């Protein structure tokens, strides 16, 4: 992004040098807790290093070992496989977004959106733990009960015997979803059904609602039906957003270890079959104490993620590319994808390339032409005019419209009910004792054991307080530092400002977990291990990267006349920021603040590694430990899950108007 502020030359720097005070704290904290760990990781990747007293230079031996390690390549193959299935899991989100877009009543649509937003702020760890406890349990799990009651299990047994799945499904045996090396991968795919991520739904919906209404009016004049509108208007216009989200989904799958860690443990399930690259790196570092090798894994992981980020940039700028470049890129992707599928290695990568390079726009255009031709053929019938036929056609269209509206609302409501099922079970079980849970887990039974909430409160109160303190303090620090930095970038083009801006943009592409090993060593050297300060500082250093990116655009949109008037009145730069930027930036600060707070609240991988003292644990780590206990009190456990979810739900509901306003306002235009 090119700066639009006044350019300051070197000979004028003596009048504006104080501007660097706005960016100095950000430079210091990012350099220390982002760039230094990255540089340390690169350096130590060439050493045999245990993180402490053993350090021996081995050159590229760690990378050689890495490329020869079949478990490493298997972890990447699994990550790409999960990424491809995560792409498939985006289909329900797109269908729901189209249905929401076609809801005519604004109040009804707003109500549906609130329900999806509430689901979005539920901690992902809570949903994973509920699936692990209720759905994947072998003997009494809801997934097995569903398979047996619907006779789908019989079909799976038949498929197993004919497709040679290796006895995954056998009569008389309950599938062990988390205990079988093959089924645990299926569990990693299935969890979260119906897979309607609210971020994807809201993203698609925002793109759909940006379509001009006159396009639909023209389509109605031409007699376009609902399917023609979908293939000729909606799908082509959101296609670029879909492709971009595809890449982002794959990137998040590659660099994420949290959900797999919660579902399968750090060992990656039985035989390590559910190991993704980030989990492979953590196991090498903290179990096998092979820190140098783990740093090499982090470097490769960073390189892969940056490559996919570059691919996302190509997709974003796709319309701007020449036809020749588009054909070349699409051809290379198709050939590479076909080759990978043919040789049988990294098949998921090949499928992903084929999915991205497939000419959806052409197919959509052909389908639209076909249905339009069919409609024209029906409308040009030589049948004589008859009033009864006309009235019958009107009645048929009326019933067709009613049917489509009913199907639309049924689709939305069905998805919402399925998405809220884990939350319903969480609340129901929180009011049961263990006997009631094992006898009838899915129905509310009497007596209601409200004492479970008291027990859970006593178990997690210190952890809740820790999470509130960490999230709130980190968010405030992030907003203050990011706002100062945004003011620095937006007001003037200072010397080195473009260099600093590009250095911050690079951090947006680097997966934070790849630098976790050297960051842990840095925190230990600073005596910050087992302190809340470590989580606050690291959270602020990472959180402000995105915050600066968002806030800079807002500050640039503030009319320059306001700043000039303040300068005439003798206001300093800090006073200008406080009396002009802060009041106007309220909505966008609220949006960024809520997103940062929720991100800090939901984080558990970093605290799991840094915090050792039970009294200092954040609530997410405490829930993970409670879920891992051999003997469980299901009522207090579910009440604890609910208590961990309630604060972020309440926060989001209270700030929803501010959040929505921040998303829709780009700044004050002069």
C-alpha cells in the first residue's frame, strides 16, 4: 500500500523527527519478539541444538534429515489432505450465504446473521472438546449411535468389505474414531459438522450484498429463474473471493496445530497418524529435545506458507493479469495437479491445484446459457393463447416461489440447529450428574443439578480471571501501539517508513507457530517463562501487525483539513492523535479490539508451552487439562465449557453495533 501522506525529505527531518517516537515502541517489540525469534530459528536450524547447553554446527544436516524423514512428508500430505477437505467443507457456507442473501425481510436476515455471529465467537477449542467427548466416544458416542440407528453402519461395513478398507467397520464392533490410526483422520475431517464457519458465511454474504440491485432487476425483466441468477450473476461475481478463501483455508490448515492437538494430543493419535507439520515440529522440540531440527521444520513451514500467500496474491490480482499470463498459470496448475494425482504422491495437493485452476467461470457461463436457452424454448411455444393457461402459469409460479422460500428458510434453520447442537448438549449436560448423563445424555432430566455450575466456577475462576487480564491487557496494548504506528504511516512519508511498512507486511505472511521454538528460548532467557507478562507481550507484538494494517487505512481517510487546523492551533502530534484520530476511530478500534480480544482468549498453544504454574493458567488450557482427566464429572466439565464461552459471547453481543459499524465504515471522507 503506497503512503498518501506528505513526503518528508532528509533536509526537513529536523522539523519532524519526533514522529519516530510513534513507531519506535512497535519497532522494538516486533524486532524483539517477532524478528529475533525468526532470525534465531534460521541460525539454529544449522545446529544440533537441544535448546540449552548442547550446540554443534552441522550445516545443512538438519535439512537433509528433514527431507529424508518420511514422517515429515506424511505430515505435509495430511495437512494438504485436510486442506482439500476443508475446501469441500466450505460448500455449506456458500449455500447458506446465498440463502441468507435471498432472504427478503431485513429483520429476518439480521436475526439469522446474529445467530451465525454468536456461533463464530464460541471458542473453537470448546467445540472440539465437545465433539471429542460426545460424538467420537466409541461405545456411547452420538456419531456411532447415529450410524447404527440409520443403518448407515451396514453400508459402511459393505463398503469396507468391497473396497478393502482394512476392517475399519465390522459387525459387532463400534468404530473407535480416536483410537484407530485411519479413523482418527476421518474424525479430524468430520468434526464441526455442518462446517458452516461464520467467517466464510459473512464474507460470502458481504460479497453477495455488494452486487448492484439493477443487475437482478435486469435479470427479472429477462425472465431469469433462480438457478440462472446463481450461475450467471452470483457465482461469477463472488468467484474471486471463493478462490482467495480457498488459499487462506489451506494456509490455516498447514500452519495450525491447535485443533489437532486438542483432538489427538501431541503424539498425533495412535501411531502419530494425525500429525500435521506444526505438531511434528512441537513434538521434535519439546518431547525429543531436538530443537535445531525443529527450527528447520519451522523454516520449511514458513517457506510453504509464504508460497501459498504469494498464490493468494496472484488470485487477488487475477483480473489485472494479461490473458497470456492467466492461461500460462492455469495450464501449469492443471498439468502439475494432474501429474501429482497420476503419480499418487501429494494427491491432495494435485486435487487442490485442479480445483483452483478449474475454469469455473466458463462452466458457469455455459450452464447459464443452457438454462436460458431452455427457458427461451419454453416461452416461444406456438400454443395458442388461453386465459386458463396464463392463470395456471401464474399459480404455478406462485407455488414455486413459496416452495423456494420455504426451502431457503429450512436450509438456514437446519444448518443453525446442527451448528448449535454441541452448545445445546453442553448446556443440557451441565445440569446432570454422571448417572443422568450415562442414562439419558441428550434430554433435560430432573432434578437439575445447578450445583455443577458452582463447582465449575470454583474450578476455573482463577483461570477465567487470568484470561480476562491477559486478553484485556494485550488488547489495550495492541490498540495503543497500532494506533500510534498507523498515525506515523498515514500522516507523512518519513524516511525509512516504506521499509518499516514492508517489514510489517512480511510478518503477516509468517506463521507465528514456526517461530515458537526460538521464541520459547528467548522468553526463558528473559525469565518470562511461567509469567502472564510473556503472554501479554507476545500477544501484543503479534496482534498489532493486523491492527496496523487495518487502522492505517482508516487514519489515511481522515480529512487533512482537521490536522492542519489542529496544527495552526499549536497542537502536537500526540494531541492531534488524541483529539482527532481517537474519537473518529471509535468504531474501527472497537472492531479490531473485539477481534484481538477473542483471538487472545481462544489461544491455548502458546500458554500450554509457556505457563507451568496451575494458578496462572488461562481458561482454555485449564479446559484442555480437565478434558484429559481419566475420571470426569461431566456436569461441572460442561458448565466450565459454558463459562469459558459466555464472556466472549456477551462481549460480542454488547459490541455488535460497534463491530458492524467498524466493518462498514472506511473512515470519514472529506
